[in-house]
């Protein structure tokens, strides 16, 4: 073969050395590797070479990819105030180091627990910490992301209640709502949206009461909500749901849970969420890390999707150990009757989250929540002083994200965005089309990585764009 | 058996659960400070939180220094086995070497610090990479368009079965076509994915050659058939020679043909699913395209489709107008979304670098050597007493071969499971066992192209010794493994309602230490 080294072997393929091939073929009694392909019908044998670029040396690959990536402008090049389900946070160096340990990085799903003990323990620790954070007792070792976790949670609720209606808030990420629909439509589920109080953004309890019934499998709320405010009527909502025999599903951003009440304490049955924010880079939106947790109730546990690591002992009882538990729920055993088809998940991202939570500890997570809330509210404080800008749109407490409305200005959100970008600042997400009733509105996100200076620069630049023209 | 001369010995730290480590007040990370002006302007941040929503209960996480955290996870990593440790011949998992340059590139801040909703003008580099990768993958699979969004193979399968659904729905046949056919040798994900998309799974048996039984297939198809999910080469490592006839049978009844890409590795550059008549193809990036499995993920499971099905793919699609790359959401027939954003981009970037490192010739070499290695192992293992190779044993396999340890079990009591556990003692990972379901005491072995002959020989030698040992001293094997971090685990206990502990919190509760 031709390869960048000009020799007849490739660094990733040790047996590509012709003399080794000959040696192996001699032992096998064949003359050509093509004999091993003789059973592929002639008409399907590819006669041409794949139309791909010529192979490059490692240095060339590196230069090429680096130069393509350098066309991007990132959060390090400019302050970026985007969130909406993927958030800019700092990833400590120790997290990056540990998830690059090749024994973890290059291992498969721990089907042989005795030789995969390290991964199993790390994943068990992840599950345990997610339980502490959410106030639940059981967590699986990850789903693909928040959106697909929600889709699975709704299906699980439907299996448990044998009901088929799911109620979700009107204020929800459209991609999450779309994913929920795609996951649940084939199972015969229907989704209805609950209106919100136009002043506070909070769930309209009236509308919830009018829509909930004995057909309702589950009611889903998010806290903090998609638009960043804290939903406070959780006890009323929870009571309403449980009186109707439905399940209560709560979606969370775990960075809030050092300071906000965990859903387990307001009787959530299932908690989903996005844990990319715990020690994982944004990576243009993937991989993410879907949280999935539930109460310690065997009925619920047996319907959970995904892999769960359990604590056990060695057969001789001499030592604590870990292995995959409740595999009879899963596709490789139950096939079409499995609770889900998921097998590969986001395990290494879960390890990153475990390392992150271990580094921060209880104090660090509380401080993280406070820091984010300080900075986001500082941005609200400064932006709301600008003439024509209204922020936040809703009279509620906001955690990390908040709405900024430009109805009082003659610029559209898009125009504001373009002008800010010209000044080297990336504003929030335009949500005008998602919520036309909110007018010209964008969703901004501020985290611990935004400095006072970044926020002040945003406010000053915005003021200049809107007023100083 | 412990400490047998010259044998592998895995690290055996007595590493407690992290909750038992540390001291109150220790800290592993210092966050950026909140500036005085920010504090002054905002006031007491906790007062901003409505009282009933403040966390009051103590967050019970461990309190550790960075030193202790690093050491803890370092020790855990040493009690784990990866592809970098040695042969990992899990059948259908394609555990190949994960090139280091790919990891380096995927960890650059120029991808890590990119937000998915950034203005398109600021993300042209990554869009170009993804767009090109799509083109390359269509070329490799012989499909028309590729969707990079699925996060894993099973996620790709789910998307594939949803596409079947959308296709039949548009033809007004969704209600009628409610069956998806899967061979009895199929991966468990196939029937599970079909069920998730609302189909009934109909199983067709394999014939005496280990391939789809054509007569049974003819009998199974009907106007209710939505499609057939097929792995080719199949899970026995055998190429479905009758693929043309199979495609014809399925297409003539109006069904679609789905290609499970778990076994794509051995036909890279040699044959293409699209050319064989497959309408939907998923690819396991973390198998065929060398990205690491990370102990279970993240992977990526792109899906390729024929021209007719492109309009159903999830939004957004990456488009190129000759000058700029754009994300196009305007697709009226799209099924919508199966996840947030655009896919596991950091994983996909590694596949991009991998394809560049090999080129067309290199990928063909990957396929050929993976097949050479599998058949070499097969030839050697056939000579071992106690093992048999079910289904025409003279026929070449592709990337994997499936042996049965049934004779050994009957004669010595040593099962496939026992062999697997004993292999661990040699510092080798076990093959996939008890799958496919059509082989008793199955050992499903896939060496991939990235292990050298010497390592393959070491595996053969270990298998030979184990089988010999089974006849002479079965006890040693029945007690295995001896050299791993922990000995055999009680998997029943882990799932028994009385002893089940799925979190530290649950463990404490069960043991009377309520919070």
C-alpha cells in the first residue's frame, strides 16, 4: 500500500508489513487476502479506490486540522453569552488529565467487571454524586443528553402509569420539545403544553389543573426554566400531579443545585438534565451528558433506561466491588422488550463530571452556584439600566440565564447581534421566533468564566449600539 | 494461582469509595472570585432566591484536595484495562487502537470552547470539517447523504427506524407496515430499536450456513413489512452472500433495507452497503473509525441514506453554497430532532483525522488486515481441543469468528464464561461471550487490524493453555480470575432487591444509616 511514510506499513496496522502478511498467509494456506473475500459477490466488489483525500502524515494531519479549526472564533477569543442547554464553564486541568488516562479512555463497557473495576467504581461514584445533587436515590450512568433523557423519561412514565399524555411547560427549549415528540410519538404518547403566567413566567397552575387528568402519565417542569428563571410553585405542582396519580419529572441544570432546592425534596419521581456543565467542554454541542435519576422504588428502577452500576462484593464476600446491575432491562438480554435500546452512552463524560464534583465538593458547588448567580444578576443589573432594554422579561428570580428584550429600541435582536459581533462580543440566543409573544427577545447566559470586565464591556457596547449611534 | 510466575498482574489498590476519603474543609479547586463591585451591586445573592427554593439540606459530597482527587482516579484507572493495555477481542465491538493525534486534536480549545449557537461566520472551520466528513462517509458507505447527529450506534438505529416510519407514513402505509424483520443472529439493539420506533420485531432464522434463511424470509415478508435490519458481514463474521436476493425480496414487498454498521470495518474500500441495496446505513464511529469507547461512550452513530430518504433527516443539515457553510433548518419533511444540537462533534473530529491519516488505500488495508487477523486466529483456534467452529467451518470469516465451547463444557465443566474469566489472568481481555444467541457457549472473537501477530499468537497460546488446563486442572479455571484487581463478583447480589445498592445514598439507607 501507499502511505505517507513511503514504506510498506502503516503505524496503526502492525501486520501490514508484507513479510508478516506472507508468513500468516502461509500458515493459513492462502496466497492472497482476496481469497478471504471470495464470497462477496463479484458485482458488489468495489473495483475503484474510494474517492478520499490521499493519506497524510501525522504532522500534516495536525497542521491541516489546526488550520481549519483556527478559522473558528471561540469563547477564548471573545466573550460569548450563549447558553440554552450547552454552557461555557471552566474545565479544571485535573479533569482533563484524568479522562485522558488511556486505561479509562480506551476501555469498553465494563462487561468483564473484574478487569474493569476502576471504570465501574468511577461510574458508581458519578451516580452517587448525581443522587446527592438531585436529592434522588438512583441514577443511571448517563444518557446521550438532556433532550433524549426527557424522551426516555416520558416513555418510562407511560409504561409505569399505562397512560399516554405528557404535560410540558410552554417555556421549554424547542429542540427538547422536538426530541420529546420524536421519541414519544411512536409509543402513542401525546404532549400538551401548559401555559405560563405572562408576568412571572411561572407555570400557570390554573392551566395545569385544567389539563391534568387521569390520562396524564407525567408532568414535566424545568428548574431553572429554559428562560433562566426559578420555578417556585414546585410544591403545589407536585401535589397536583401526585393527586392525579401521574409522575413528576423535573429537568435540571446541575450547576444550580449547590444553592437551589434539589428536586428530590419536592417529590420529583424522575430527574433529567444536562451535566455537560460539570467538567465537560462545549465542543460545539457534543458530546453532552444526560442525567437520569429516580426515586428508590423498585417499580421505577425496573423501568429505567440505560446502564446502571451497582455495588456488590466478590463471590467469596471478601471485598467490595462493582458491576453492571439490572441488565435484564437492557437490549442485549431483553431485545424488543427492553426498556430502551440505549447501550453506548456518555460514560467518560460522566467520569469527568465525577472528577469535577469531587474537586469542587459541597462548598465548591455552593460557591459555583452563587458565583454564577452573582454574575448573571450583575449583568441584569447593568443591562437593565440601558434605555429601551428590558431585562429580565419575567419578574422572577434568575439563575444563570435571563431574557433581554429590545422592544423599546428600534433594532431587531438580529441587528443587535450583528453589531455586537462586529465589536467582538457574542450576545445570547435570539428567541424572538420561539416566543413571538415576548417580542424582540434574546436569552443571555453568564457563568463563572465571565469577568466583571466582560459584563461591563457588554453593557457599555450595547449602550453605545442602542443609544450612542 | 495468585502471582503465578510471569503472569499478568493488575494493580490492586484498596481504594475506598471517594465518599470515605478527605477531610472536612479540604478543597480541590478554586473558582474565579466574584469581584467586589459585582457583590456590591447585586447584594446578598441568597436573598435573591425565593426562600422555599433555597437548598437547606447539606450537599453531601466528599471534601478533597486536588492531590487526593487525582490520586484516587489515577488508582482507579490503574485498575482498568483498555486497548492500550492489550488485545481486546470483543466480537462486534471493533476494539481497535485509538490514535493519539486524534485525541490531541479533539482537545484543542478551538473546538472545546465553541458554542453550538455561535454565529455561523465564527464556526466556519468546524462546519467545514463536519461537511467534509459527511461527504467522505457517503463515499465509504455508498449512500447519498449522511446525518452526523446520532450519539451512538443504537441512537443511529433509532433514527433509522424512525426514517422507515416517516417514509411509510408519507406513503400512507405507516399503520399497515408495522413489522420490522431481524435475523435471529442480530444484535439486541436491532429489535429494541424497531420496538422503540413502534414496530413489532419479526425474527427470521438463520440457515445451516449461518446466513438469513431465504425461504423463511420469503415467508416472513408481507404487506406489513416496514423493513429488514441486517448486519453484513453478520455476527458470525460471515458475509451474507445472498444479499442481492435478500434486497430483492424486501424491496419487492415495499420494505426498506437497513444496514447495521457494527461490522463495517472488514469491508472498508472492499464493498459498500449502498451498492448492495441498503437504503439506510448506520456507522459506529467508535468502532470502525477508531475513536475510543471511553468505558461505554461517548461514541457517534451517523446514519447514511439513499436519495429518496434524505428529506426525512433531522435538522439542521449542513449545507455549502460554494463559499460558506450554513446550518439549514428549512426541511419540511424532516422527522425533527433526536437530540440537542448537531452530534458528538469532538468524537466526529477524531474520525475526520483518522480518515485523513489513512486515505482510501489505508482504509482498504484496515479492512484486509482485520480479515487476515480474524482468519488467522480462526485457523489457529480450530486446532484447539474442546472448541468447535459452528456453521461451515471451511468458509472464510470476515472481521470476527464465533467458536463454541460446548464440547469443552460437556467434557470438563469449563464454560465460555470460565474461559473468558481465565483469559483475564493472562492480561488479555475476553471475547464477547454467549452471543450470537444461535451459538451455544459462544466465544465471539474480533481481533481488528491493530494488533500485531505476536499479540495474536499470545492470545492463541493462552486459549490453548486454558483448554488444556480444563482437562487437567479445571478448578483453577472455575475460580478465575486470580490476577485482576478483584476476583469474581457477585452479580446476582448487585441486582437483588434486598441487597441492591445503586448509589452511596441507597447503600447507606439499606444499611440503616439514613440521612
